[in-house]
């Protein structure tokens, strides 16, 4: 069950639910062979298996500050090809070239847009994998937010009654000037601003446009976002469907939807919770 919510300027709009009973350089090098290691009976060095497990084509080692190392280890696409045991040297070199671009992209999501990268291919015949790809990263200076511009379009832009809501969106913005930029932080800030609109009066609000201008030379970011509020809504009269055993008026008394008032997501959730907790209905 849910109430009608009505645009402030048009007839009641149905919002219902039923009641019923989800700069890379490639530097091929060869390490000195380590001290000899005893070979298990029935197995020779160079076999495709080690301890009964399929031998990987290569291993990946990342040398980088802790702030980025674990993220690169988890997300480098190069990791996906470690199990391909028939990779030739030329194929692996091509993968390493692609890995540089991938590493730069990943570092950019963390706010590092001018890193220095070195990728080396080492022969490691005595190790668990016959080759090692070593990725050395100097991430450089993290990008920081320099400016944030938040704009509104739709009824909220000129509605005097919405001034407090516009002010709240700006005041609660989470990615402020001086803070380090990251893709996750940028996405979270945009979503948080949108929730500030859809929670009250403007349930159909959306992000009209967004832009992050990155200056890698100065390690700074200028952020711009525009929200379209869509129409303002009010609660309409509550309609009850699927309640065959109980009087619909009883559901209305329990829900206590404030018909005629501005749409408020929390009030709607409270009404649904009262119905669900009443014990009369299996679902709301």
C-alpha cells in the first residue's frame, strides 16, 4: 500500500502498492638464479604444475605506497591473464603495455593523474611462476578539489519555499574545496545531493549534468553539477487495494498518511511501517 502523491500543480498522481495476506618503460631483465631447491619426486622444474596445481604464466608484484598498492593489486586487469600458461614473451609484452594505461586509469580514480610508472619483466624459472611482472609506481601529488558549483533547474530553482532545500543540498555536499578528489568521493557527493532532493517534495529529481575538470599540472579539480528537480508533489488520498479481509478505512487509520501535505519520503516509509507492524497484513 502507498498513498497518492500529487504534483503541486496537477491532479492526484497514483503512487500505490498492494496489501496482501537488489610513461611506462618495459625493462626485460633476468634475476640471478636463487639457491637450488629440492625438486619433488616425479616433478621437474619447468613442469606446468607445482604441488599439483596448474603453474601460473607469470606473477605480478606491485611496488607502491600503501595508499594505492592494494587497490592496484586487486584491480589491475593484468591479473586476469596469469592463468594462461601458453603466453609467449611478445604477447606478455603487449599485455604490459596495456597494463600501463590500465594502471593510470585506476590511479586516476584515486585522484592521482600524473603518476610515474615502470613495468619490468623478470625471468624467475625457480619461482612458482616462470616470469614476474614488477609494477613500480610513484603516484605523485593527489588532486584536490579547488571549486564546486551546484546549480538547480525546474520548479526548485525559483520556488521560494524550496530555498531551505537548496541551501541544505549545498551545505551537506560532501566533496568540498581542499579535500582530495576521488571517483568514489565524487559519485557519493552527487548521489547525496540527489537524495536531498528526492527525500522531500521532489521524488522524481535527477542529475541533469555533471562535470569534473581535472588539471593534472596543478593537481586541482573543478566540479560542476546540475540537478533537475522535476515537479513538486503532495500526498493525495490513500487508496487501498488487495485488502479483502479488512475494512480499507482501517488501513487508512493505521497508515495516517498526511493527505494534502508536501511529499516526504520519511512520512511515506513511516506509514508503510505502521501497516507492516499492525499484524493485519503479510506485506505492504
